[in-house]
């Protein structure tokens, strides 16, 4: 793959014996409150050069006005997160060779090819741009504060020396504790694009760290807060983008799901529509192998026929479905309902 892009007049660096390639970097240039434009820079780089190395080379050798964030250069601080070819990632972690290999695979599937490979670099999404690749992260940090991301010991007696945890208790915090607050998950979050009240996957991953922490004494109040409206866990659309781009394998969606399980174990279906949605869906699939749409609407939106306003809101849709012949007048359980029920119960018993 790489050899296709090696320069013909100087295939190898004579000093180190390394492959040198020519790559076009298309960088988003933008001032605050202005339209973005792409500017191209041609670089001679090695496959092992990171994207951050290339940004530094552009700034030092071609354009000193290019603005971007950086700090540790070692996948620790999270400062250099940007969108590389449309995917949020750390510039210090991704290298030219692996990125071009990924692009070549995509291009081959689309039957496209380029004489000179291109790598695009743009600022993170869901945050306003200050300049070029630098974004305003105030909203990101403000949303983190909404989940109270610190251990609360207000109702516990403070020990003379320290709070002790067993190795097993501490291990529950390992995955979420790896978060470096780079903003990659926040950048890719589809829920944030349509729901500005949603706190974001980074905040909810940190929220589960607090729920799972044996030293915290505020779990019940936290779960009430995380379950409120669509700003918390019920605002998540489960698109999986946050998991796919996280450079530290925190798996924010997995942590959000764990919070939901904690909430569902404590709440009744009548407490909120979001909780009813989850409980009714599972119950109906257990009963019939798939969802009886008539019962689903009446139980979730109509709150088991107790919410008259909710039931009336379904009437226009029901009438349109009747007119179009789409309203299910009867329901037949699916084949293998017993197997489906057994599988669900096995998972529930395991949890």
C-alpha cells in the first residue's frame, strides 16, 4: 500500500533507510463566527509520523498562523483531539501510514483512487470554533459539572486517615478512570446535535464512575438526576459513535447502559415514559417474541390507559394508519417465542 505513494526521485531516506511519501494535508482554516475554508499543504513524511508531527511541520515550515492545541504528544493529556478524515481522534496517536491504509480500504470499496493521497484535518464537532482547529470547550466542561463528577462523602463519617477500597471495588473504576477528557466522544455525539440539553457521553461515563465508587454516599440522588428528562441517560440515541472513537477504550455507551440498569432496578414503569419504554419493550418481547405495536403505544404513551392526554395524542397516527391499511388489527407471536423468552430471562438472571 505505502509503496504506491513513494516519491520516484527519492524512494528512501539515505540516512535512515526509511520510506518517504508525499501527502496532501487539507486543513480547515476558520476564524470565530466565520465560514470555514480548506487550505492544502504538501508534505514529505514517513509512514510513522503522527498527524501531530505533520501539523507541527506545517506550522514550523509553511504556515505559522495555523492554530491547534497540543501538549504531551503521548496520548495522555487529550489536548490534540481533532477530526481526521471525518473521524474524531488524537492527532498524537494516529499516524500517516495507518490513516492512509484506512483511506485506501474505503476508496477501494467505493472504486475510487487518488494519485497523491490526501488527509483532511478539521476541528472537533458540537463545539464552536475559536480559530482553525481550536474549539471553545466551555460547553463540554459545563456539561461535565452537571453530573457532579466528584466523590461525595457528605453523609459519611470521614475516616482519620483514608477511605479504603478492596481491589475488586477499585477495579470497577478502572475503565472509566482512563478517560482523558479529549472530547472525541462529545464531538461525534448525534444526540447533542439535536438536543442541546443532553450532557454528553463524556459526562455520563464520568457519572458512572461516581455511581460505581464505593466511597460515594450520594448514589440515589445521582440516579434521580441522571434519569431526569433527556439531559441524562435517556437522551442517548445509542449510535455507538462514542465507543468507536474513544482513544482510551472507555466505552461511554457501555457506562451509560450500566447507569440505566441501576435506574431500572430502582424504578417502576409508571415513574416516567423513558423507563416505561424500556420495561414495556422487554416485557412485550418476552410475551410474544416481538413487539405488539398496539400494546406498546397504549402502555408507553398512554401509561397503561391512565394517561388520557397521551392516549389522545396517538389518535391522529392511529387514524392515518387505518386509512392506509397499516394498523395491525391482530397480533401473532413470532416463531421461537419460548427461546426468546428463555434468552432474555437468562440475561436478566445473569445481571
